[in-house]
């Protein structure tokens, strides 16, 4: 069949015109189904024991046998199911066999993107998670629901802003450029960006597979250094009588902020604090009867009785105001989600379609996300030809909080802590009165007068093609596109407090920007497989191209005309005289990756498997001298459960050992698509346009290289009622991406280079089991965890690199270890703050040169989760706990709320500050207000926690004769997310993705009730 014929068939399929059978017809069809759900099972092994031939069920759950198989004994097995067999009778050509699920079996089908095989034939460290377990969790970015579910996978939630993606690391941070340590994400064969997660609907996912070691990830070459997460979409299935499945899931709920750690002063406490400060600029002392003087034009003069009476009245008025800014600046945000799906599975064609709507209000008034998803997946098989088409379309509208992770009055989270409790935000006419240092009022004004919105359009389209050329050889191809457009708008209204603060004109501003992201992947190759006796070999050869194109454009205009601030038409044209020249921005960049891939697997029955992979990548982001690199991996597994000496131990059900070693790469950390070249930018010189150099370039720029060794075992006991897995790994990353400092005589501060090594070494474990397993009642428990030890082995010619004011990269230490001056308490005689110098001696002088390594890093070495699931008849309760140990974060908010010096006393304070030092002999950890406060390791706090992340209760309503006429299944459920956190952290939530706390958007506590119906 030539290319034109294949193209014609593809077009006919896409247009919906039925295809006639191509190739040889089979005389006997065996269909494999799940006994409980009646879902068709793909990937099942059907062995003709009489003729020693084996087959794998296709996407429709069917195997086509030759007529010679009549009267044969057929054995049907599927990892995760109990093995069944039947005897084929002569004259019957259609057979159906149902398999009973085998809970907790270590066996399952593993989809790695390029390949699909049973777990027992894999050699890599692979973890799978059914998407059903996260589909209903009420988070707008599904990656945040993965926390604590898979050993070694760490998800840090940086913000409670609806749709904000988490930071995911797998087996530690493998790059100095932390933002480039994220795994590769694959959706139905197409790479997607982590920023896409807020546009995806997890209700349409079938399975999530995490590839950890080189044996599993080397097939992705230069993109697999930080692990790979493979997402597969649902396929069509029918009920047993062939009728389509229609289901609806809906849930409603609300979210609130966890304020259990709130410790800010109320009005009475604040006025007492001000009185003890004896600062005439604050009413607590200025109007106090204990203050004999008043300040007039900078001079202190004695108060009169009238002054004391007026002061009493003013203080009484202030005491009548006791704002709880949490109630004024926060809200209970509502959540509602709806999903309708249609599923049909016929002999040759399977269709799955879903339409979903998700709307989540943020706990800050100016935030929220609304999303609409449409999914259409079609799989068709006709003779030798198999085709699939997966289409995911989405649009989202977001309102985004201003100044998240910022110490400023435009950040409403900061204003929660900064605003004084007696601040009255309104005048006598009910109008807001914003102004300098009126933090609470300014936050309310910002809600009203500053508007930041974002609109995203997302499409992921994938097509898979397979044509069986011979009994052993198959032609395969996958092509797909990932397109994303983000349109942003930021408006500061004129004639407002914030509009007046805009430097250009003081009449607000209008910003509009558009960012386009386009990614294309296409591969084609051959799959050769052959089975003889007890041997099986599979070889895959592919050629692939990945191409990305990113473009952006935008502008900011000034001098908005009142009444027209919502449109660009309200912008005042800029001239040299009015200082309203608009700012323009834009960019265009693209890169390509060309690859050749070879995969090989040999299995000796279910006893031994050996795999190998070799990939050659060529990236346009790398200089020609280093453009092409080879990445490889080898792995082996031994199924001890097949050995007689293990079979003799009744308690052991399954037992498997595996080991792998390989080389992968990281191409994500390059400074830019053209970072290796000397780059120029447009400028002006002597009144003329000119080009000026902005980057030195590096013709020797190279890939980061990742060498990974992994040894693991999986074992099951008591008919797999208890299962366990353990992994030990060593991951060394060399050629680290580093901005190497240059001499200023070069004209450049730094140049992108490759220097040094990092090692991540650790262990992972997972343990689960059925404590009770009876007909109507079960209790299932599980725990997983990982320990990772991160160390810098080399920084090239450097011994250390200071990354920020309070952290450092130093050889022999973890990445980003904290580097600070140490706190030594308060001198009880003078009230002066005390510090430790570099030698550990007490000093009253703060000197940044005394900074040393302190406590730890922000990347926790120990992390994991606990699960518990209890079921009785139609009632099921499940809980997920997550934990981290060994994480430290710099709590900048603690500095602002525990400082009484002149720089910080304008902000509201913690109640602890009522105990600051006042006279000789006082024992306090809070120094005298006359001394300036500095950031020390006193503000470095443990962020360890145990969190009840999710609790679900589900009840399946018994279906009587009346209900069963209208639907097949009804269940109601309720759940809570982020319910309880046990932690010593002094703040709303310890969880975050970085080493600083700076008033981030708080993670909400969410409650929902839902309904699930299948027709």
C-alpha cells in the first residue's frame, strides 16, 4: 500500500465514511471483557495452548484467530485479572470471555508512549495511577491532585490561585536552573507544557503513568532527564447489549481560607502596643493619658486637660472599630463542575466524547477560573488497519489576583497582615478612602479599580496510525499538535488611587498581550514482533521530529479617558510633550528536535525480560559541534515468581527484580533557542538606529547529561492481598547549565555555560494491602514514601555560587542551601539584638559577611503519602494524607509582623510583639524598638507537615426495578480538599514551590457535594 492510499484511508476515516475491511479476514473472534463493568479489555493475552500461539487483544478488546484454532484450548490472561480458559467448539465463530479483576495485583498494562506491554515485561521503574482516583478532586490544575500518590513524585502547590500549576519534581532537582527540572508531559503521544493543566479535563483521562528511571525514560532522549508523565485519554466502551454509555457527573461546593495560625493584633492590642512604643506618630501613644506631651510642628509641649479629654474620645472612637480584615478581603469562593460523556464501542469503532464545564471562584475577590472542555476520541480498526484520533479542545477565562508573591500594598494577602485593625476604609458617605499606608483600604480599592484577566484557548490533537504489513511487521505513526493562545488584559482605571500612581500621566493604564505556543510532533516507523516457543522479541524503529514555535506581542497605553478604560480606544495618543508614549513588546522564537529511536525487548516467557533503547537527538538549540547526541539505556527483570524455589513458598504470590542503567539528557535549560549565539538588540546611538550586543554567546554550549542507575523489586503476598515495591537509584547530572561570570572588561556580566555535577541518590517504597476483604466489606491501606539526598559534586572552577541574598550553591551541599547570619537572641540588659559571627561568637553587630550555612534546603528529602479506603456494600470512604520532612522556608512575613523598629511598626504586628524588650532585665526574644531588625535564621522556619489532603465519601444507591429502567448506576459523593494540616509553620499554609514565603495566595480548604449517574 503506497502513501497515497494510506492518506486516502485516513481522510475517509476522519470524514466518518465507513471503511471496508482491508487484509485477511479471521474466522474466529474472541472478545475479552471485564466481568463486573462489561468494559472491553485491551492488551489481554490469548494463548492457543493447543497450537502454542499467543495473541494480544486490540483496542476493541478482540482477538482474531485462524480457523485452525477450532477445538483448541484457549487461555486468556491479563495482568490485574484472574486467568480464565475455554474450549472452542466447532462451528462457532464468535466467543466472549469475562475476566474477574484481581485486586492489588502487581501486574497491569503499562503505556509508556512509544510502547505498551504488561508490567511483568517492563524493566524500568514505572508507576501508574488510574485517573478515576483524581478526576473528581476540585482543583483547576490536575497536577496538584497527584501529590502523595506516587513514590518519588513531589508536587508543590505554589499558589491557591485557581488554575495555578504546581511544581513537580521526580527524584530530586537535577538542574541548578530549578525552573527546568519539571518532567516531560505526554498526552496521547503529544508533548504538552505544564502551563496547560488548567485547560485540561481529568474526567476524560483514563490513566496516568510516571516513568522514573533511564530504562523507562531514555526512549525520550534529551527530554526525559527529569522523568516523564504519560497521560492516556479514555476510549469508547458500550454496555453488554451494545448500547452506548452516557454518564453525568456534577458537583457543587465552596472554598475558604484556613486561618488556624492567625495571630495578629486586634484594636485593643494594637493600641496597647503603640502605647508601649511611645511613638507620637501613632494614636495609641499620642492620645494616651500616660503620655504627658503632644507633638506640635515637631515640638513636644505639655498636654492640657482638654487634650486629654479629646484623646480619650479619639481612642474610644478607634476602639469602636475592630476590623477583621480576613472578612473584608477574603470570601468563600464557590465551585461547580459538570461533565457529560458519551461512550460507544462497536466491533470496529470506539467513540468517546465528553463536554465539561468547571467554574471556581478564588478566595480573593478578584480571582477565579471558568473552563469549558470538549473531548472527542475515535478508534477504528478494519482488517490490518488501525486508526485513532484524539481531540481535546478547551477555553478558559481567568481573573488573576494582583501582585501574588509580593510585599506590596497591591497584594491583598499582604494587606491582611499589614492593615491596622482600627483603620476605617470608608468616609461618612460610604466612599473608600485609599492613601499611603492605608493597606486594607487600598486592597479594597484595588479589587474595584484594577482588573487583570486572561483568556486561554487550547487544543491538543493526536492521530495514531498502524498498518499490519505481515504477521510480524507493523507500520506505525503518530502525529499531533499542541496549540495554546493566551490573551491577557491588565487595566488600572483612571481617576483612582492606583490610577494616579501610574508614572506616565497618572491616569491609569491599559495593557494587552497575546502569547502563542505551537508544538508539532510526528513520527513514523516499524514495529517488529515475533514469538516462538517460550521466546518473544519486539523491536521498534522510529524517526521523529518535534518543532516548537513561540510568539508574543503586546502593548501598554496610558492616559485613559474615564468611561473608556475597558477598551484600547480610551488610550491617549502619546507624544513627546505629554509623556504618554506607549510601550510595545513582542518576540518570535522557534526550535526543532530531530530524532531517531530504536527500542528492543526480549522476553523468555514471564521469567526474564531484557530491554534496550538508543536514541539520537539533534537540537537546533545547540551549537553545530554538539548538536547531535546519543542517549541510551538497558534494563533487565527477573520474575522470581516463576521459579520453583519461590513457588514453594505459599505466602509469596509474585516477586520480581529489575535493574537498569542509562543516559538521558536535558535540553530544556538552554538560555534561549539561540542562547549559544552572540545576540544583538535594537538600540539608538548618536540619534540613529543601531544594533548592540546583548549576549556573548558560547559556541561550546552543550547538553546537560543525566546518568541513572536503578535497582528495584516488586513483591506480593497472600494472593497479592499485600503488595510492596522498593527502588534504589543514583542519578548524576553533569554539564550543568550555569551562567558563568565574566570580567566586566568583556562587556557582559555572564555567559551561559556547562559546569559541574549534581547527584540525587535515594530510595522509594510503596506498601499497600487489604486489611479486610470480604464480600460486602473491605479495608484497604497504603503508604508510600521516598528519601532523596541531593548533593552538588562540582561547580567547575567554582567552590560556591551565591544564588540569592540568603541561599547558596556550594560543593558538597544540597542545591539552594540557606546561607544566613545566625540569630543569638536579645541582650537582657540593653535590649539589643545579638548575632553569631562566622566563628560562632556572639556579637551585637549585624554583618552579612558573617553568613554561614544554616539548617537546610527548601527541597524536602523525605516525602510521601498515606491512603485509607473503607467500603461496606454501596458505601465507600477514602482518605489521602500527604507528608514532607526536612523542608525549610524563609518566612519573610514573620519579619514584618515581629519587628517594632521604625521600618516595620507601620504594619500590624503579631500578638507576640506585646512582649518586646522594654527595660533592663527583661527576658524577651523581641528586641527593643530602637534597634533595626535584619533578616536572620530566626525567620528560617521548618515547613514540614502532615496534611489530610483529600477525604471522599461515596454512596452507590441500590438500583431497584423502577430505577433500573431509567439508569444503570447512581451515586452521591462528598469530599473535602486540604482539610487539616499538622505543622509548626507560622502562617496559613507551609506548602509552596520555593524557599521564600512572601504573602502568596493562600491554599483554600474546599468542600463539595456531587452526583454521578450512568445511563
